[in-house]
């Protein structure tokens, strides 16, 4: 018995048309104007857009950081994602110096297996440039189904690596079909400024942003792109927060380089003034790179509209304000970095992008699903509506309004950086490989339904 999604308007990254879908044996089995419903369940998609489920290319679940562990694990995090319209995530497995990449990947498989309610893949971070680490990269790509590797230019003494390690990683990935991702901030400069602020007794959350100035992101982004240019390697810049960094990506692409950029919902609707909220509320917005001055939002939106930024991730990294963010009550540098954004990612892009008149539904699908699928080796299995593709389907009601709040969200965390924001547009139904995992506000899936998705080798794509 399958499911007919009836009466909706199909939207892919390229096409819009009226049709029904038959979901059967975990795949999209048929697409037609009026499909027979005999023997199948039927869901009503009238008045809705029927789109490929969202693909979130940037999540941090069950991740140790700053003396604590993220509030959402692979069960609660993926449940929130499903209720927000996302059907696949790609999470970061954090390598530690001296360990093997294979051991790191095994650890993250153990975190996700039997818990995730939607499908998942992995990126691997690179913590050191040892010959043994570099030698593992081609085997990880060919044998383990992971095609992307992240290097940090920030978090000195914790995650940051040097330019030699970055360059060697770029060379290995260019040679063997991998894509390097970079967290682009100048960690050495941030370290100096942070110490100076602490020595001066400056402790409030706003100093997190003031000690990570936009120039640190701009410089590191330029440097990473030049390193990729020397290595003749593709590069994906994660969580772009500023016009300065976004312009660096645009400049690189004008030179013909395979540079891709990602931004996140928090950078489109939050701004520096949020750090000055009273009663330690500003700690909710301590994430890296930090929230910027408001004028950057318009630039990032135009870059998304013009496809100068290519992917829309959540950078979901949830910490409770009570008991976790409070670790930095007297020292901004000890506030765990991150925010809970996995559930509201699609709704924010729809509100500011589509309802804001800057993009249509096709571009929304490209940024939130199709482009991530292409970049991270999942397309056309995922990221589109086509016969034979996985039955990951989002039935999106563009007319239903709600107000975002920590009191009603489904993430396992006590705060929401979008608290009080009124939006119009939300999922009516969400299917993961044919299983209905969400109906409105109700989770209808099951723990452990999600499976690991192997990524194909990376080849530069035109987006």
C-alpha cells in the first residue's frame, strides 16, 4: 500500500506544475495529473506546494563543546528537523588530534544509529595534518561514503588548524573527489583580542561579537579561497555571516573558481543589537561567526537571490540558556557557541525570501534542498521530485501563520533565537522515504527510521 499526495502543485528547483504523486516502496513511483487512489492512502495537498524534503547540510547533534554537550541528540534534533520540513541532515563528525578519521566516523555512526528519525550523512572535520590523516581521506571518500571535510581557521587550541593542514587537505580532496569546507575566521587575531577584553574586565555576551570583528571573517575567507586556488581545489565556505565574506566568495567565482557559499537563518533575521538584550538573554546569540550589524542581512539575501550564495544550512548547535550558556555568565568566552535553528530553517527562508518577494518557490527549493544534495553527493536520490527518487516529500502550506517560540518548538532546548517572530508558511505533511513523519505539529514518525546516506564523490557543479 502506497500513499497518493493529491491536489498539490509540484515545485522543484527548475519546474512548477500541477500533479499528484504516488509514494511506494520508499520511492516516488508515479507522477501524474490525477492518479488513481484505489488501494492507497491519500493525503490532501490542495492549496499547497509539494516539494522535495529539505536537506540541512550543517548540523551539530550530540556534540561535545565548551565543557558540555549539545542539548539535542540525533533523536530530538532530527525530530525537530522533520517537523520543520527537513528530511535529511548532514552532521559533522569531530576528529580529534592523534585519532584516526575512521574511528571518528565510527563514533558518530554510533551516536546516530537507532536514534535518527530522518536520513543522515556525515562530514568529517580534520584536526591535524599528519601523513596518516591525509592518507585516510581517499579511503573515507571511496569506502565510507563521506565526500566532505571541514577545516577550522578559528577556535585556537581547540579546533583550529594551520594553513599547512588546510592546504594539504585541499590537495587531497582535489585529487580524490572530496570537497573541503572551511570555518573562516582568523583565530589567532581573535585569541589576542579576546584576551585583551577579558584582561580589561569586559565580560558581557556582546563582547563575543566585538572580539570577533567582521574583518577576521573577511580575511580568513580571502585566505582560504587563495589557498584553494593554489591547490586547484573546490571550496565550500560555511555559515557566511557578513557582506565582506560573501563578497570574497563572489570575487573568487568571478575568477572561475569552484567556490560555494552557505549562509544560515540567524544571519538573515538577527543582528548585533540582540547581544545587548538584558538579563543574559544576549547569550542566546553567542555563535560563531557572530551576528553582524543589520545592514549585512540585505546583502546576504541579495547574494542568495543571485545565487552567489548557494546553500542554506541551519548550523544547529543547541545549548540551554539555563545550565549551559550560563557557564559563561561571568566570562563571554566561556559561553558555549551555538543556537537551535534546525526546526525553523525552512520557515525563515520562506518568510524573508519568498514572502519577502526576493525569490520564488523554485529558488527556495534549490537553496534548501537541491543544491545541498548536489554538493554533498545525494542527488538525484534526494533533493528533487522525480520518479525513482527517494520519497522524501514536503507538503508546504504557504498560507498558515504561526509565531515561533521556545514554548511550542520541538527541539530539546529552552530558548529560540527567533522567539516571537511571526511567519506565514509551514509544513502540512512531511514524508521520509514514504513514511509520514510529520502532520502539522504532530510527529508521526519513529525513532531509528533514519538511515545513513552514502555520498558520491564530489565533482564541481554549476549552481
